[in-house]
């Protein structure tokens, strides 16, 4: 076993994870996070983490009733607890709950790695300019989330038709968030993706952390598929083990994070 190196610890940061949104996706996020940290740092190294796993029933209630003020209060409370416990930066393992990201950022003194940023970076680097965004009904109505791709990464955002959005939302909450995987639902999602590509999408963004449970990039070779959760895990690992730095995240971020 290699000796402990205090030099290796320089530049490392503790990831504060807001998880449980849902439990299924949080488990996958943690696996991806640790696998990427091990790959980057080598040996038996892992990134250091703190996690507050919430009761998903509360999240589901906030989302369906669109009780965003209560949701913000709930998430801010958990974020503050992670900061007090020693987290150096925060991640929310849920696209939809980024609706309250501005309130969280205003309430803590440590930065939030927004889930859209690693994906925006990856899509822009791949040369795609028109993305098809798939997620909950709430996310697909969230102009601020979509505008982040437009404003900072010069991407056009294409959405599924309304009836397709309703079906995606149903699959997410009635099946995937409960750990139910149905091949017929996978076929539905792949058909929706086909329609989006026919309408001009150059890539697909899986804008819900549960979608990768059903559809993976290898399942759809027509255009690149970007998994927001996997990309968040990779960026979090790189920042945590000191391979990446906040000032390299992107020059187009709305907030400088180089003082972390």
C-alpha cells in the first residue's frame, strides 16, 4: 500500500451531496462518483463526501404541487447542514430540484456545482448545438434551467411534445423512482427520442437522474446521448480529488468559483 501523502490531500475538496431525490438515482450517482474518483486518483483513493439523503416523499409532494417556496426552505436547510459539517461544495442529485438552486446559492457560502454545467460543457465540446431535453414536466417548464444552456453554452433547446412530456413524467414517477424497470417504457422513450431527432435534435440530454436507469447512450446510436447525472458525478469527482479546478469549469459560468 502506498504511504499516506499529505501533498496528495492538497487541493482536495469534500463533496456535499444532497441526495435521496430519488434513492434510486442517488445510489447510481454514488457508484459513478467513487468509480471516477478511483480512476482519476489511482490505487484505493476515493473522494471524501458528506451526504444528506432526504425523504423522497417530501420532494414528490413539493414537485407535484409546485410548492417551490417550501421546497427551497427544505433544501436550503439541508445545504446549510452540509456546509456546517464541512462540505467544500454542494451538488443536488436531481435536475428538477435545481428550481431552488438560486435560493440555495444565496443561503450558503460554499459553491453549488449546478447539474446543467458539466452537461453544457460536454455538449458544447462535442460540437452539438441543438439539444433535446427530456425530464419531468416541471423541468421542461423551467425556463431558468433551459436558459442556462442557451446563455452560457450557446445551445438551442428542443422539448418533446406535450403528450410526450406527460408520458415521460409518468414513467419517471410511477416507475423509475420506485425502482420499476419496464421494457415497454424503454421502447416509449426511444420512440420519443426518434421523434426529437426527426425534429432536428443533434443530441439528447437525459435531464432527469432516473432516466439512465432505462436508457443509456449505447441504446441510442443515432445521436450523442448526455446523461446529466453521470456527468455531474464525473465533474464532482474531478473537483474533489483535485484533478480539476473551479476556474477551469467554464469561463461562461455566471459566478466565479475560484475562491474555493
